[in-house]
C-alpha cells in the first residue's frame, strides 16, 4: 500500500492491517486523517468554511417553508438542498479517511441535485411537474417489477403492488422522464453536466473506468494490483469537484430563495480556493 508522504504517522503498519481486515471502516483509518488533510494541498479548510456557509444559508431558508404546500416549487427547492449538504459533508468525511473514489459518488449527487434546483429557479412549475412525473414513473416501475416476479413474491406483497399501481394510475402519453442533460441545460448547468458525465462513468456505474479506478499503478502507470489503501488522487479530485459543485448549488439556491448571502464570507472562501492549485487530479 502506497504511503501518502513523509508525514504519514508511525502507525502505518496498523493502518495497513486495519484496511486489509475491514477496509475504510477500520478504526485505524482514524489515524489517516491528519496525513490525508495535509495531502489535499490546502483545500480542506475552505471546504469546511463553504459547508458552514451553505448550512447557514439553508437554515435561514427554512423559515420560508411555513404555510407552503409540499408541492410548492420554492418549498421543493428548499427540500432538495439538504441532499447537496449531506452529499458534500459525506464527501469530506470520506476524503478524510482516504476513500476518495467513493467520495466521488457523493459529488455526483451534488451536481444532479443542483440541476434540479437550477431548473426550479428558471421554470418552477415545469420542474415541479417533472419531479412528480419522475416519482410516479419510479413507483410504477417498482410495482411492475413486483408483479412480474411471479411466485417469488407472496400474496400480501403482490396485493400491495396492485393497490399501489391502481393508486398511481396509468402512465400518460406524455409521461416520459425528462433526460438529465435537458434538466442541466434548463437549469443553466451546462459545464456542471460535463463533470456529472465523467463521474457517472468513473464512479457511479459498474463501468470499466470505475473498475480501473480501484486498481493501483506503478511508477510507470501500469496497473499492478487492487488499491486497498487510501486513494490520494481521487480524494483530491473529490474535494475540488465537490467544492465546485457546492458553490454552484449554493448559487442556485440563493437565486431560488432570494435570501442575501454573507458576501464577506463568500468572497473570503472564493479567495482561498482561487489561491490554490485547481488542476483536476
């Protein structure tokens, strides 16, 4: 297992044994945290500040929920934003433990949710219609899978699926799900969509690219085994793309709620990020 750098704790053998036995949930991974944060080239502290700023903005927005119906586009956007917050916080937690490749899964979630928030900003009723349509189509798909499972499903589960199918109703003629590319375009997230596509291939799906991302390489770039230790390269990519995605989400969220942001803190965080190496790992 490749060591991070000369600052790696003396307990490296314990870390290696722990990861081999339990992977990234090993208690020994707690010892990785200082070295992993140091390996991020200064990105960790502004990321923490960005998370606090986004949390502050969300907590201020929750007061707007009072008296609004659940399907109100503004309420829907506020309900969506915690997905971005949770995914960003999960990214940072995983990066701390060296699970960089897995952190990229959560970065993809931030981008996807941002597309919907941007869509709600520009076309609130249209976006809400498509959110409901997607939910209904997902339910139909689940119920249909139960009904097609044959004798593998007991009668009670089958009856529940039939009742659910009756409740959701037949799929309307214009009931196709909107494509993610169109959601991103309508939400002014064209650049973000390019990152989303990359993460879909390299992190989210069981693709060849995602398989190779879990293999270690020698100094010449040749694959030489399974990477069971910290993925430093993916951790750097995750915190950089994750912060880019979170800034985009926060910008769209502010436009949606129209609640003034702490400009001094926002500019300070931007300045911190801009002073760092933004080269994607």
